[in-house]
């Protein structure tokens, strides 16, 4: 796959996706969004892939936000189209068939944090800064941040982050439940790869179903969420991998999952 703003690599069942606009701190314009949609659409279709990782090029930024220069030229109608494109892209990442890890290697601001929040979880370098500083520009988060951050940390913390435009250190972001793990900058890729490999070694059908059930249940009552769990639980029993997982346990060997 060849893209203008996205680098793509597959290593041992893991897709590594890098937003590659280093000079603009990987700021997201419409072309970046379209390319990410294409990439994540392809990842969902590719049965060889079991985990995806998204990061930013260089050592300064994950993504420093939506492209401010591009937004400065937009009419309200164009802004609405940009917002919709952003929503579709973030939803495609959230709904990706495989787990997606955000590897936050620096500034993770505005649309960049919104993108990271559409991933399944975030690992960050201890040098990273995270925030939704849109109100500095007289904007508010338009790629899902008002909703996803609130789901993750609750309304009080989400409102403080959005209203104040304050940037959180990686340590604060971890305390607030936004970041799962912090590493030294030079160790980030290795730590992310380790977790990606750990996940990739598990039953891919089960991991994928677990992701779907968790996400579908997010906006539901507990009873409805449990129904979603019951509905999808039987899907494990329709897959060949379950027999392999159970047999391998009984034969005291490692399972060889096929992803079907
Ligand atoms: N967009 C475009 N270019 C950016 C950028 C961005 N978000 N962030 C940085 N750059 C560019 C800079 O302009 C500079 O370009 P040159 O001058 O070299 O050509 C280059 O990247 C390096 O940046 P700096 O020179 O500023 O580097 P510093 O180390 O001094 O500062 C910084 C790093 C991250 C603190 C600073 O660059 C900064 O504050 N950047 C802006 C951060 C920010 O405000 N992010 C939020 C953007 S707003 C919506 C849809 C989406 C959104 C809202 C509504 N609807 C359609 C309704 C989302 C909005 C956002 O994300």
C-alpha cells in the first residue's frame, strides 16, 4: 500500500500505521483522514492482521491536532464536511476488527488525542503531552472528543480538560485513566510491540468478539450489555479456533490459532 501521509508496515501479524507529516507535527488534514480510512478498512479485511498500532512520525509529536492552516480556510459547510470525515475515520478505527493501540510518542493534541481516544488503549512516552486545547482557537473538539473523553474519564474531568485547554503530562494522563502505560521514549516501541505480540498470540476470533462486545455495550444498560455478551458468546463456538484452544490446553501445548 502506498500513501502520501501514512506509512504502513506489517510485522508478525501486527500492522504499524504511522501518520507521516513530521514538519507539521503530523497535523491531520482531510487527505490524512481519507488515507487512514483506507488503511483501517484494509486492516479490517486482512485476516493475517491481529493487532494494529498507530503512531506519529519523528520523535516530537504523535499528532498535534487537526491542521490549523487548513481549518483557517474553511467555510462553515466545509467545516461540517471535515467534521463528518473525522467522525467516520475515528469510528472506523474504533470499529476496526482488531485491537488498535495508540503509541503516543510526543504531542497528542486536539484531533490527535481524539484519534488516540478512538483506539482501544494508549501507551505513551513519558515526554508526551496530551490535551484538547481547541478552545484556545475558539473551537471545541470536533472529532468525537467531547463524547469519547467523557465516556473514558467522566464528565467532570472531561469538562476540566476541554474548558481549560490545559495540557496533561503523560503521568497526569495515566492518573486520569487516559493512558494505560508510560515508558521512556526509547522504550515505547518495544513495549507497544510486546503488548501487541501478547494480544496477537491469543485467539483472534475471541479477541475480536470481545472488542465488539465491549464497544457495543458502552452506551447500554447492564442488562442490554449482558444480552450483547450472550449473543456473541456463541460465536466463539462456531469458530474452529475454540476447538484448537481447548484441545491445546488438554494436550498441554501452545495453541495454533488460525483466526477462523
Ligand atoms: N496544524 C497545523 N500545523 C501545525 C499544528 C497544527 N495543529 N501544530 C503544529 N503545526 C506546525 C507549526 O505551524 C510549525 O510549522 P512551521 O512554522 O515550521 O511551518 C510546525 O508544525 C512546528 O510547530 P511549532 O514551531 O509550533 O513547534 P513548537 O515546538 O514551538 O510547539 C506545539 C509545539 C505542539 C506546542 C505547537 O505547535 C502548538 O501549539 N500546535 C497547535 C496545537 C493545537 O492547538 N492543537 C489543536 C488543533 S485544533 C472540528 C474538527 C476538528 C477539530 C475541531 C473542530 N470541526 C470541523 C467542527 C479539532 C481541532 C484541533 O485539533
